[in-house]
């Protein structure tokens, strides 16, 4: 029944997203978690503490974050009715934790500005989805960063939460989103978080290991030359500094015959990362549109897989 509930969540998230009226009125479940994580970071991650102490409090914070996310969903799961009513309600409750619509619209916004040759607006739009400094980026670099973000978020924002929801229902998807949100806020490699966020970063790598590789398979499967995409994926995914992000990015690079990653600056400083699919050209605004088409096909394939699981 969890697969059917996640199919409902995916369809609801794709059709409705999280309405702006609700966001303005009550925020969003991820922002609620974000406020808790920020509070714990401020109270427990003290500059004067030794590294070992900060690692200990980081583990405590991670435990608090997970309990806060999972305990309410265990209670909700216990009181939901059986049968298809319970499946429908589970899917509707889980829908805010899956982001197929916002993942698409944010990237489409960048593509529209680049197509209109409005570089300042494109830089402003891309700044909402990546942490890199967009002011130093030209059109090709913005297109490359946007497609990288789309590939990564296909896994982090859609495939991974659905995967854990299928396995463990509402508690599974809630736990994943708690880990993912904590990773984005406290698991970076800055001096402040290198110890406090270590446990979170390690757990995030673990929970994304399978979904990242599934995402690569979905992306490769929905384009005309899946073997080329898979070849690039297996050749280049391991060269990425992230153990997981390289998989969907390499699949997208192979599917579109473009190069991604490469040297860049982010809040951690400059990185001399190798290019993924280095012999291919840089992406353009047109390639963002092509990437969005692949994204929709991959999400469609995920929906089909969920339906098959639901009826078997």
C-alpha cells in the first residue's frame, strides 16, 4: 500500500505543489524543520567547544531532528484508516515532502530568462536554486549549474523521498526529508559545521546512495540512447566529489551529450573538479529545455513503477 500512497503523493505534488497561500499562512514542513535545525545549531554548536564535543552535540541534534520528524508521522500512521481511504490520506499528507512541481518550475524560470537573453534575471533565478555565486557566471555556466541542480534535485527532491516512503511509509519519507534538510543547513564543510554536521553528512550519504543510482537509471532509460548515457554514468559518476550527486549528473550529461561539473566557486571556496563527460560541449539555454523534458519523462517512469508496485 505504501507504493500506492507514494503514487498519490507524487501526483498531488506534481499537480498542486505547495500553494503560495499556504506558504504565506503557515510556511512549509521543510521550513518548520529548518527553524528547528537553525535553533539547534545556534544553541548546541558553540565556537568555544572542542571538535569532539561539537561532533557529539551534532549527533544529539540529528537525533532530535529525526525524532521531531518521525514521531508525529508514527502517530498519524497509527490512527489512519485501513484500505484505500488510508492510502489516499497517506499520499495527501506525504505530498508536501515531494517536490516534482517546484523542481520543474524553478529550472524552467532560469531557462525562460536565458532564452530571453536576460542574463541579470537568469542570475537572480539561478541564485534561488544553487549556492554558487551567480554573478561570476556567464550564460553557459548558468546553464551548466542549472542542469546540475535539476539532475541532483530529481534524486533529492523526488526519487529519494518516494523511495523511502515506499519502504517505510510516512515515517520513512519524513525521516528522509529531515536528514536532507539538515544536510543542506549544517552538513556543509565550513569551519563552523565540519564537526557538528559530520554525522548528518554521513547519514545523508547513506540514505541517498540507492536513490541517486536509481535516478541515473531513470534518466538513462527515458532518452533515445540509454547505452550512451549509462556509459558516461559509469565512467564519470565516481569522479564527482559527492558519492551520490555524480550519478544523476553523469546520466544527464550522457543523455544530453553535454559536459557538467568542472571547476567552480561555492561557499566552501574554489573547487577544481573534473568535468563530467569532458569531451562534450557546454550546455546552453536550449539544453535546459531538453533536460526538463528528460526530467518529466523520468518522473513519468517513476510514476509507472509506483503503479506497477501498487498492483503487484
